[in-house]
């Protein structure tokens, strides 16, 4: 679709699976499996859905997915589909890696920034050699010194090489305006300094949820991931985003839903629910 000057495309950069109980926290399985059925290992199917924005001579990715630097054990644990990747998506779009000029990272967890670098012998270099990369300063600082609880989510080889190469720019925590028509909302419930991305013009708004609302099964307010460091903060952040989404008729882009790309929501007596599913695969 087109929003303002931007041509916006959805890229399906890969499919993985994670434990359903971890993905839904305190919500009992008989409730969450209605929308997110589990496999024999209790894992739910998940996408790593990215956005590609094109305008003038610029091409920008929002997040880079899992990447392809996974050994056989990890591929088995996460049920990584080797047939789908960011490189293949870009090739299908007729875009070379050196044509990407900007990469906006919501946060530095491995399933959001794994495709940011590529191997170069025994070291790693930026996967998009002509791009500037952007992430919130708070998230970078947390990512290089995470807690024992979330250390496994931050694989430093995915992002430290970007800093060493001088291509990673740290966005001030108070900065909301990124580009004309593109604003950033920092949220801290899932991890510190995650940024959701709002793309809007006078008639349409897309809100890229990142891990605030991973799938359409997470739309109800208390359906919050067990991975979140501050679940009560997540709850408040969902309320703030939903209020604006209802008032201004936003489309929420769901980064991890394997079937539903986006939803419009509505206010209900007991919270919020889905009014319409958008671009269902």
C-alpha cells in the first residue's frame, strides 16, 4: 500500500516456533490455543514479518528477522524454516542488499535483528553495506549488558559489529519523529527501549507492533508474553496504543502472527477486541 510518500510492502522473512506457554504467560493453554494451536512440543507457529518502505532513492527495512546463521540444533529447537529468508524475500522483490539505505530496528532481540549482519570469514560485517542502522539508545545499552533473565535474547554478534563498523546510530530516548510521517513510540514492558513504528498520512495509519502485540491471539489486554520483563508496564502500554488505535482507526501490523498480517480493533465492555482482520494470509 502507499502511505504518504512511502510505498509499504510486507515481507515474510521466515517462520519459527516458540513455546506457547512462554508466549502467553499466565494465560491457560485452553484459552490461548484457540487462536494459536500448539504442536506436539507445545510450540506455536510464528512469523518474522518485516516492512519494506520505498521512496525517492531510499529503501528502508523495519527489522531484519532471524537471519540464517543457525546450527542444526537451533534450527530444530526453533523449527526454523530454511526455505524462507530475508535474502530470498528481497531477491523476489528485485532488490539487492546494497540498495537498502536504512534499517530501523525495533529492538535487538535475535528474532528482530538476526539478519542485520553476515559472516565475513571469522568475523561479521553489515548485511546491507550502504545502510545506516537505527535503534534506541536505551535498548542498545541494555542489549550490551542484559540481565541474566534475558541474556539469551541478545546475541551480541548480531549488533556489536554494526557499532564497530560505524553504521549503527543510537536514537535518543525522547525522540519520536524519525522521518516525515514516521514516528517512534518507545515501550519498555517487553524489554527496555523497544520502539514501535507508526507510519501515517492524512487518511491511513499503520502501527508496527513489534513485540507489544505479537499475534492476533495477544490482542486481549491480559494476554502478555512470559518473556516480558515488566508485564504491568506492557499492560499500560497496550491500553495507550489501543485507545489511539480505536480513535484514529489504525491498522496494527502483527510481526509474529503466521496467518494474520494486521488487525483493526474496537473497544468492548471488558477491554478490547478485534473488529477486522487485515491481509490474512
